[in-house]
């Protein structure tokens, strides 16, 4: 866990900042983490990170001239980015740390630094502990990062129609509750055309209630729902195609050609929801490599990064993530070799657990 002392330290740093820059991952957990901190202090600039946080973002830092940078829910941070900075960095994250990087100039707040990361709740969970406001934003971020947080009972008291304590499985929380669907709406929003994103972020910063979006009670909420339809139409097509994929034993592999919108993570979550006993690999074909999203069944005793690492040995690729959820890039020429290895490894290891 991130300790209470660390939570107080982060809040103190945040409140003393004059012109903070928030760099956050392009998913609901990253977005909600940013909104929680930004709405607390009511100031700061932002940049949503798509792809790697590397030297390509240094020009953005130079342009905005922050006095401090908060990196939220983004891992890894590339050394080329760190080497080009002259301002302090606070990194709030819940992914396993890359021990090869030089972290001496960073203030790191990560549950993996304590107790082996057993309480590695999403970044939006920890940002709520810092902000202590906007509970609905925190709940949205957690549910969309496959976590039912310990403040769900408090949330139900305030918003009984958006969630239920009868929901115990993260997949059902995401796809069968209104707060889960609100997060999906936000996810589709931030997958919009870049020309629309500034309007979307400015609107989200002003939303006062989740009902503005779920019930479309205000013009702001209607705008968010409307802007989600751009990516939503692509998602419907990809999901329809993915559902036609026949499982290969305990594995589902669905490769698809690149579209205007990256939907691998969302599709893998949906397929795991529909097939909870299967391993899922959704792979977006960019021409030279396959950008993959991996999911493992909740019942699996295997560690997904271990399986991917073993299957990728000697091949071209990289990956990172959690025990049941990972992302990775694999050379297109090595992809099906990797898949064959992956399938053999999970079959062999699953059998060994039975005996």
C-alpha cells in the first residue's frame, strides 16, 4: 500500500505547486487520477500519454514550463525522458517497478514499494485517498481498472442506483453496472479525435455529478455521451468480430487490423467478461508489430508476466503489467511463434497445478 504518511506528503507537494503538469495514461484509471488531483487544487496543465513516456514529450514540458510534474498511472517512464528534465517529478503508479531505470531524481509512490505490492489498487484509488473528494470519479477509475474498491459501500450510499453490493466480480462491475458503463463512456471519449480532446477534458473538469453523464441531465453530460460515440462505433465492430472467434481450448486469440482507434484493452476486458475461464490475447496489427492486450482468468494460479516472458524468450518484443492483465508489443514475424509457445506453456503449467 501507499502509506498514510506518503499520502499526506503527496497532498502537501500538490498543494504547494504553482504550475503542475499532469501526465497520465490514456485509460479511465489515468484520466480519473488526473481529474481527482486537478479538481482538488483547481490548477495545472495536462497531457495524456499515448504510447511511451519518452524524450518525445520533453518539448511539451518545455512549452508548458511546469514547476513540478506528476506522472499518473504510466509505466514505464523511459530514461530518455528523465534525463531531459530539469524539474522535479512525482510518480504515482501501481505497476511493478522497472529496476533497470535510474529513479534517483524521482519521488515514487507505488504500493509495490511496500509489502510486495499486495495492495496494488489502481492509481485512481490512491489519488482519491489524496483528494478525499469526487468519490464517483474514483469509483469510475477503479471499476474500469478491474477493481472493486473498499469504499464501494460508501459509494452505494450516495449513488444506490449506480452500483450494488451484490456485484462481486470486477468484470460484472464493469459491464453490468451504470458506474462501469460511465467509465466505458469516458474511455471512448478519450479515444476521440485529437481535435476534440481539449473540449472533452475541459467539460469533464466541470462535471459535478455522474448523473450529468448517465442520465444526460445537462448539456455537459450530453456532450460527453455524444463525443463517446466516435470510438463506440469502432468498438461495436471489433467486439462483433472478436465474438466470432472460436476458442482454442482455454485460449482466445483475436488479431485485428489497425483502426483509427486503439481498442485492444477494452476488447480483451469484454472477451474475458464473456469467457471468464479463458486466457485472452487481443492483438492489433500495425503492419510491423502486434500490439497486444493479455488477460488471464481470475481462477488462474499462473502469473501472466511469467508466461509472456517465457514465451517471448529469443523473440522480438516487450511487455509489462500485472498478474492477470498485461500489455505488450510483439514483432509481427514472431507473433504466431509466440502464440504457439504461450498455448503450450499455459497447458503444461495448468496441468501441473492439478497434480
